[in-house]
């Protein structure tokens, strides 16, 4: 299926919800939350794009790095490239039921698996959402990471047991969903987590725990103190709180303080392999991609997701070659120039 066909199919399915723009940058979204855009004014979503745009890459072609190795070891898994699928859920609310939750979860998890990488799945007020993700992970032989809302510790630990049984290599909590209106309205508790809370969760499982939605040094340090295995520097694609900085703005100061103490991922506005390279140069070990892979799933199912991931991985390799990087370890801040 060509990218054009994937895009036109996705445009049909998402009519009135998402324009499926050639560059998904939050400027023309017909919907926010619920929907595909950012919360409130949409500023935090657009800021992710602007923050990445603010960094330019230095072209280097006179060097001896003739081969590019993009392999990554992440929490005990070997991935062919440092790109994972982000959790994107809530088909009934966000996509007006035009896609089944189970179909979306399967397309993301299977598409990522076909490409050799991992997908994360999500959670929402409707228990069907978490279960759809878990079912897709089970079907993929445990190859996927379920991300749980910051519910009560008791509920989180009960869901972690299900993730363990499904064979998942790690489990996540999107801690930035602590103020989500859809959860509150459905009478479901979500709350900020203290270091003690994190310690209790980490101590209750042998799985590595990933905290998604970290935007400050203080929270990153709290994650380290609580014993989390990884953090995702993320503002939920601009869907948690309006007017946050872009993730590429805060990533360097966070990496400066916690890199080496905890695995570091980032997401928000990653659209191309060059964006992946920029996030890695700013301190991330790997990135998550949300909307572009959702659109690929919508227009092309698992095969669409697979192809989009391979395209981004190829772009990353080309960008590494043209900035003098032979491996992920060669990627450093020095390849960037601030515009
Ligand atoms: C429609 C939609 C639904 C999402 N659902 C979840 C979710 O259930 N859990 C979660 O942790 N993040 C969720 N996210 C956030 C993504 O995982 C990710 O952080 C964000 O989309 C990254 O930004 P990008 O879309 O610009 O790549 C969702 C994002 C969108 C657009």
C-alpha cells in the first residue's frame, strides 16, 4: 500500500476529526481533546513541533562512518531502531467509533512487531480500552508494553498482574494523566503520585516500570528516587495541560541530570527520522511516535504501521550518515545547531 493510499483512506475514515495533513503539526486540527489535536488552545501540541524545528542539524559528509548501526538495547529487549509506537487509544470518544479499539490496538502492536520494535498500549475510563491493548499484546506473544492511567496504587498493581500474565517485558504509567477530565467525569480516580507511591508500585513487580509524562528535572529526579526503570519525556502530545513547553525544549536539562541513572525516552512531534536524530542528540535513547503511526494504522492497518516505521528508520539511518554518526552512541549534542 503506497503512503498516498494510506493517507487517502485515513482521510476518509477521519473526516471531520483529523485532516491527515502532510505534516501533522497541530495547526489545522478540527478537533482537540476529545479528538486528535491538543487540549485547550492546542498550544502545547504545536509547541512540540516548534521546539524540534528550533534545532537544526550540521551536515557532515567527510568522515569514515560508512555503515550506520541503529540497534538499541532497551529494558532487556533488542530493537532494530530506537523508535517505538506510542499508546493511542479511545476510539469511541476520540474517533467517534469509526474504528474498533481492538482493531487499532492490534494494528499498532502487530505493525510494530513486524518492524521488530515495540508498541505501547493505553488505558481510559472504559475498561475495554486497556483490555484491547492487553489482548493485542497477548496475541503478539507478550511483545508490547501496556501503559496504565495513574489510578489508585491498588488498581495499578492489579492491572500490572495482568500485564505480567500477558508476558509484557515492561509496564508503564502515564503519570501526566493525573488531571484527566474523562477519568474524573467517569468517577474514576486518577492522582499525582508521590515518590513513596512509585516505590510501592516498583516494589510490587519484577517488571521494569516506565513513567510517561515527565516534563521537569524535579519529576525526573523523583522517578529515579522512586526506582522507575525509565521515563518518557512527554506532554501527552499536548493533550494533558495547555501551554507546557515543547518536549525538545526540556529534554536537554532533564538528560543532563538523570541520564545514566534511568532509561530516557521522549515523544511529541516526532515526524521524521531527522526528528528522531534530534531527540537522540538532545539526550533521549529512543522515541515514541503517536499520531503519524495512528494515521498509518487507520489507513493501512498493521502493514501501514510497519511501513511507516521502516520509512522513519531509513530516514534516521540517512540522517546519521549525513551527520557523521555510525552508531547511536555517536549521536551527541554537537551534531545540532540552534536556529
Ligand atoms: C488520540 C490520542 C490518544 C492517546 N491515548 C493515550 C493513552 O491512552 N495513553 C497514553 O499514555 N498516551 C496517549 N496518547 C499520547 C501519546 O501516547 C503520545 O504521548 C503523543 O501522541 C506523542 O505525540 P505525537 O502524537 O505528536 O507523536 C494519546 C494521543 C492521542 C493523539
